C-alpha cells in the first residue's frame, strides 16, 4: 500500500481531522489522526495490519503487545494474522504497566504495535517494559508515522503510512496565538 492509497482511506473515513489539537506528546498540531475512525471498519483494520505483519512473517512471534487504548485493536488484529496472542499495557498512575493478568515470559519474542506514532513515548515505554521482563522485541510497527523521519527506536521499525504533519511546542503555537480553541481527542488521560 502506498501513502496515497492510505491517505484516501483516512480521508474517506473522516479519520484525518483538521483544526487545533493537543497531541498525547504534549505538542500541538493542525491535523490529527483519529485511527479509531478507520479501525471501526474491519476491512481497513485487516488491510493496515496485513501491511504491518508482512514485515515479520519470517520471524517467530510469541505475542503482540500494544499500548492502550489506541493500539489495542491494531494489536489484536496483528496477533490474529500472526496466529499468536495479543496483550496490551495501560497507564496506572501515569506509568505503563501490564494489568488484567497479562504477563510476558522471559525469552518471548514480541512485536510492538501502535496506531499512531509522533514522538514514540508510549511505544518506548512498552519496549522498556518488554525488555524488563527479559523478552525480545522483534520489531515495532504502526499504522501512521508522524515522526518526520526521526529514528525513534533502536529496533526494526515499519509503518504503513508516513505523513509529515506540522507540530508546535505549546508555548510557540500560532494556533494558540490566534485563539483557536484546542481539542484533545486522544486517550492519554483514560485510566
């Protein structure tokens, strides 16, 4: 799948929003990817996740792990396609943890997936959590890469769609200076 095809899917599902958004990273942006609007359609979920898992088809994967909330559907579908289990980590008092009885076994081989990556903070926490359990991260995959080509991880990385979206530090945001109301559509504060 090329960027143009992926962009058409995001636009046709209303998943690429325009306005003034506060991203999970704390940055501000005039565009926001609401992947949930794409992932509500199983055919698109499968299409995007097939693109991710084709990068690890030759690897032995024991488990797919993702951050809650945005990565859960992506993780579940990637695990289904790979024939392995799926777990997710979630924030507890601001720290990414395994809950709900999920465990990572020593020497397990995991694929880390997420819906959208800008600064990579949540994925980095998942990688550290995984390594801390003695497991190996085989790769990191996501649907949307907003990182502007910055190498965020030491692990092998692959994305379905790349788009250089403008971001601003909150103190230097021209949208704020023009009194355009900021919206926070992400899930970071969900406990």
